[in-house]
């Protein structure tokens, strides 16, 4: 049995708490601290605001990439090049990316940010996609890149709960990459470490 | 005592003469494999979540027409070359706080050199980057 989890559950209260501590309330506290002649305290409050902005910026970059991945799988599924059961796999993976995007957008809003929206048009290297394996190889490249992107983002989050949630998505992207490599007849797990 | 002081001066001189900021020669074949890490957001020939890399060397940061950069990148006074790329790839948010490239960076100096060597070739390739 697979239990479906919400990796961002820990943020349900935290989002509101950090938002209150990091934006309007924080600026008021910073102003009070400045007026009280305590610039160090004011600077501390300002840095919390910077932390929030940093986290929202990272989340929005991740959301942008997830939205592009959704469009890429739609392009692949609609290309007519994918046969069952590979087609089902592509649709399933697209569904995962939709879930990632939804939870990222919700978290950005909780933190007081504005989530980026899907573009009207995405550019893909469609001229080079002639076979099922071409599409799989393209998707594998995106998933492999996504693993690295989340791996590079995790240490930058100022909120540890966000880092944990991003790592949860990273795990899913890594599984996609391995399955796509398997479908391509490649070693699904070619290395012990990812970078 | 004099001997010890002279030795210290020699050691110091040797350290100063080391090319600490020089970039190791890069291997573009390894660099191409390292570029796979960038492909969640970047491509050579077209803009994605990140801007395209064709024409990267000699381009001003924030200089791809029509791409929506972060204010930090758009206002940066940086021209991309091997040295600026090395600094940026080592710690993107450290070199450019506020960049949308929320990526911790590539710590290994040799990996950065390899990636830069490949980017130098590929971003000027007439096949990948037609005029």
C-alpha cells in the first residue's frame, strides 16, 4: 500500500507564523526597534524578511521549472510517438509535476509571495524528437536536471521545513529519471551519488 | 631566529606566487556531462526558466533580449567570461544576492573549469547556436 503524503504539511502553521514574523509585523517591529535606538534588533528583523524573500524566490524558480515540465510531458504525450505503457508513464509523471506545482504555488502564497504562472508558450526541441526514445531521452534530461536543481536549492532554504519538502520532491524526480533510463534500456541508477 | 624569519619569508613568497585565482584547464567532454545538472532550467538555444546560453561569453549579465531577469541580474555590472562564470558558478547567490538562480553552486573548482570549457565551445557552436 502506498500512503500519499503531503510533504509540505509541516508548513501549514509555519507559513502563517513565518509570514507574520517576516513581513508586515516584522517591518513594524523593525521600525519600533529603530525608533528605540536598537539598530541591531532592527537589522535582525530585516534579515527575517530577507529570508522570506529568498525562500519565495527559490520556490518560484522551482515552480517555473515544474510548470515547464508539465508542458513538456503534455507535448510528449500528444506527440503520437509514445506507445502504451510508456504513454501511461508519461501521463503519470506529468500528474506528479502538477502536484508539485500545486503545492509549491500554495506554499508561495502562504509565505506572502505571488506564484509565477505557466507561460502561454514553451519552446521544446521538437525537431529532434522523431521516436519514442527521443521523447524519453528528452524527458530524462529534464528529470535529471530537476534532481540537480532541487539538490542545489535544498541548502539555500532559510526554512528547514522547506528544505525537507524540496528534498521530498527531489526524491520523486530521481525516481522519474531512473524509470525513464530503464525504459531507454540504460542503467537506471548509474551512480551512487547525485550532483 | 634570523633563519626562522628567512624561512617564513620564503614560504610566504612561495604562497603569494601560487596562482590561487587561476582557473584550471577545463575538459569540455566532462563539462558536457556536468551541464546535465543545468538542464532543469537552461538550454543552449532557447530561453527556459533560465536564459539561453548561446552567445554567453562576452554577453552582459541580464543581456538576453526578451528574457525576464531578476532585478539583481538585470542590474548587475558583470560581463560573462571564464572568471566571472567561475565566481558565479561557485556561489550564485553569494556573488549575486537576489538572483533567481536558487542553486547552491558547484564547489569543485575542476568541475567548474570543465563546465566553463564546454560552455565556451557549445555557446559559440554554429550548429547549436546558428546566427
